[in-house]
């Protein structure tokens, strides 16, 4: 597979993702644990008695739903398309959220599965079926430029998420971009702040990433710059760069192991999205490297929640997949009723929180390891929509 084809395929993998990062706050010294193990020691972020160096990230699900203005009128009956990529991340919580929201709104939802390699075919199918709105995630409109221009001409609004493209309705057809670059920075700050407190201001973090993706590249740069400026006792942050071919071939664990053998000072491995962590714990344990580091990451999956409970990972952030798609549907509903997007939607925000063992156990017991969204979000949106 060529590098270019791999880039397109991985665009969908970074949907929720894509947890890359920036911005960390001041560091100093503390008596928190600094290395070894994956969640067994008590950290400053867990309230172990040491004063946090930076404000600890929230470790319970956010409850606020900052969408409060009702629609300007009744929701019109519409036929809309949800562009579902072929990967499990699309076909799980994202699709569940879109189907539930569309049903509540009384819309005819056409769920169109497309391959990450050829998103333009899926979008073209939606337009050929004369849909009146399109929802998609993780795919830049640059990859379906001709279809985006057609959507503009035919007045078919597109709502998107997990991409760096800023909405310009008359240029790229996008009216909404959820979980944009700034939102991803907030998620990464949570991960990094947790590591700063947990390490007592002596975190030496290596971030696992795929350099070809701009959103991840920005994250890596921001992480390094912030640690250098605000955490004098932290390491400079290393980069474990892998490729799409490496991920597909299962080579990521061995690449990480080789990096750690060459960099024994590293005490945290930070995964920029959940798929990169597959098989890493087992490989590091087999090579006697697991006591050197704690495994942390952004946008954790149910498998990552299980790892936290088993002590194989220390912390992952969670994001709400179903709620995310309610936000996309709400944006379309506001467009259809001439209701301005709420400030939160214009900012491209999404709520996150840091998951440690107690919360991971609860999520696995109550929702199969996922966090659907703030409690009561479905009823809240239905009231705003008047349905």
C-alpha cells in the first residue's frame, strides 16, 4: 500500500480521536510517584496527599450541556445522510448516536458506508440520493472537493467532526466542525497535566504518533513547547513516529520497545489515539520494560478501560461518541430552522475527562466501557428540538 493511500485510510482512524495535543501548565517538584507500574501507585492526581503541581483534570464525567437555546421553529421533515466509514469506531457509538438523534427529529436517515480510501464515492452517493444534509467525521472536505462544491451549489449543508478544517459554508460546504484542533488541545492538556502531577513534575513523555497527519503534528509540537516552557524538571518529550504501514502490520509495539531500550529515561508512553496502544503492554512486559513506564493516552476505548482496571494502563481520557453525533444533528436542525449555532458549537468543543481505575470499572459495568455523554443529554436535546 502506498503512503498516500495509507494516509487516506487512516483519516477515518483518527475520528475520535485523534488525541493529540498541546498546552501544559507549570511544573515543579513533588513527592508523587514518578515511574514504574501502570496504575498501581498513588499519584497526586488521585489525591494521594501530595499537592498537585497543576490543576488536576476532572476524573468524573462532565455534566454540563452548554446547548440551551431552543430552535426557532418546528423541525422540518428531512432526508439526511450519515457518512459511516468502514471502521469499527464509525460503526459503533457514532452510528448509534446519529440513528438515535435522527429518529428523535423525525428525519429519514440514509446511513452510507464508505471506505476511508474513497470518501468522495460515499458523498457522491448521498448527493445522488438527493439528501438535504450530510453528517461526517474525520474526513477533510479536500478529499471530496468536487462533491463539496456540488453540495454548496445544491444548498446541502455538511456538518463534520474530528478534522482541522474550519467551516466556510460558501467555500468548503462545512457549517459545523466539532472536536476541532483547539478541542483536541484541551484533551491533550488533560493527559499531560495528569502526567505532570503523577510524576511530581518529572515526567519524561514519549508520544506515539503518525507524523503525516497535521492535527497530530500540531499536538506533538505543542506538547514539546509547553513542557520546555513550563515544566523545567520534565523531559523534552520524545516522539515515537510510526506509519500507517506499521500500524497495519502490527509493528507498533516493537517500535516502542526499541525506543524505550534506547531511551531508559522515558517514564510515560502517551498514545495519541487508542489503536496505537494495541499489543504494547504485552510486548513491553515480555521484554522486561513495563516497569519503566506508565501507559497513558487520549480517547480511550473499552479495551483501554479494561487495561486500566487490570493495572496495565494508568489513565486514558474519554470522549462522548453518541453525544458528539447529537451535536452534529443539532447543528443541522439549527441550519434547517434558521437558528444560529450555539457558541459552544461555533467553538468546536467536546467534553472530556480523565479515567482512572474507579471510573473505568464503572464504565465497563454500566456502559460496556463507553461514555455516551452527559446524563440526560438525549432528553435535553429533544426538549430544545420540540419533539
